[in-house]
C-alpha cells in the first residue's frame, strides 16, 4: 500500500478576522459606549471574554448589566476606537491607518490597556513605545511605564538609561526632572546601577 | 547614543483562549440549543461572527432572534459539543480528551462544518480523515468528501485511489460498491485516470 504523505495543511486561526467583521457589521450589539460625542456599539460577551475589568463591570454582582449605554470619561474617542478594535481582533490598525501614531497615542493606549487589564495590548504598546525611546524620551516613557504598571517597558528603559552615553544626555530633559519629583524609588534604583 | 535593540516580544494572539473561557463561564449567554436531551448555552454574537449560517439564522430577516432556545435535529450532542468548542477556540480538543475520535466522529463533524459553513473546521476534519485513509477506507471517505463538499479531501482520496497498488484492493470494499451506486461522476473521473 502506498500512502501519499502530502498532508492537509490547516490555515491559521481566523477568529480575530471573524470578530473584526462582527464589529464592522454590528450584528446583535447589546451595549453602547458614549465617549465625548461619539457612540460605539459593542457586544458584552466579547468585551467580558477579553477583559476581566469589562467582565466585572458587565456581568459582576455590581454590574451595569441593564444599562444599554455606558458613558466613559477617562479615555478619548480615538483611543477607545483602537482599543475596541484590538479587543475584537488582537491587532492594531496598520501604522498608516492609525489616525494618530504619536508617542502620546500609545501612552493613552497603554493607560487604557492597564485600566481594562488587557495584558497583551500592554505588551504591544510597550513594543511601540520602546521603538520611540531615545535619550530625549526615555525618562518620560519610563514614567509612563511605571504609572501604567508595564514592567517589560520599565526594565528596558532603565537598562537604556544607565548606559553612560545615554544618561549623560537624558538627565538634562524635563522628563527626567519630572521622574525625580514623582518617582524617587526609580531614581534610587537607577542610582545604584549608574 | 547606544540603542539596546533587544526588542519587546509580543506573545501570540489569545482570543481563542479567552473565548474558550467565556464558553466555560457562560457569562451573558443569550441562546440555548437543545440537542437530544442535552442543552448547550451560547452567545449569538460569537456564533454569528464565526458562521454565516448562524448569522443568517440568528440575525437575518427570517431569524430566530426572539427564540430563547433552538432545537436541533440534524446533529448529535457529542458532535455539537466539539463544534461549539471549535467555534469559540478554533481548536479541537486534544485526541485523548475527545470522547470519541473515531472516523465516524470526524465524518459527523465534517457534516456539521459543511452545514454551518465553518470552512476552517472542514479543513481540520479533512486532515483528520486523511490520516485515516487506507485501501479499506478510501472509498467511504471519498464518498463523505463528495457529500460534504470537501474538495481538499476529495482530491487527495482520488489521487490515493488511482495508484495501482491501492485500487487493486480498494475496489473490493463495500465502500467502493456504494461509491459506484451513489456517485457515478466520481467513478467516471477515476476511470479516466486509472
């Protein structure tokens, strides 16, 4: 007997693509978020599956289960839009499709990822912000990493900062001054390593 | 300036894991399926995202949108359970966690995947069935591939069948006799190639 061992190849998982289309079509949405003057339709089940914070807010004992719309004050519409897409697809829009790909955009996204406990989005933001680290930005980005509990980014920023060629320049930035004032424990840690 | 180029590594997408937990916790389920005497809770949005057939049935103009429970007659509970898990996770249970990993189980799953237009599940079933192809089973599996519109599996079964060492044995099986009776076009196609 001759077995042809040319095996059947299974394509990669396409759940993200499918949920992205669900978000586009808005079939069966059961919650809406009002952010400034914009409204975003979504599915409670998807949000709860992806974020333990949404799960508690939407299905926990103190849940807003009966509220058809929820108003958010701690996020911008542009950030919420990107976060919502990430929740459904596990991807960010391509850089040239992002309305804003500034360092501040990724700061806002990191803040939102921390607020809603979206761990993978935090790492994606850490990666984007790490790409933007230079002697001019390292102190500011380090402060964000500390504020939003992003250990991956914090460790890398400290490693970068303590290199002599780097800290000799970074210490003259406003970001560094704010770091000294707001995060003395980080300064103590770096002092040991310099 | 020295840039440490040790980049931040982003782990693979975990949507399937998250939706798998959603299925386990059954937070916010909004539809149930009755299959024989078993009841399965699910989320309309997830089903619609993954299957165009569920989308039409649950959200289309003729939809069963207001029905809290739907009774299915064309599937077994064991098959529905595995299909539902696949819809949420894009994975089959491990072989030793499957209650039944027989050829018939994958036939039933292929039938269900065809019924609900779950294209990736069809390919996964094709892969499993292809592993079970031998001179004893090729004719039966070829008939299933034709019945459930699985071109990948059909082509491979035909390629396997037309090898002289194989068809000299396969033609003596009941599966082959049924193939001759039910699918004359396949027989005509093979006749040309033998």
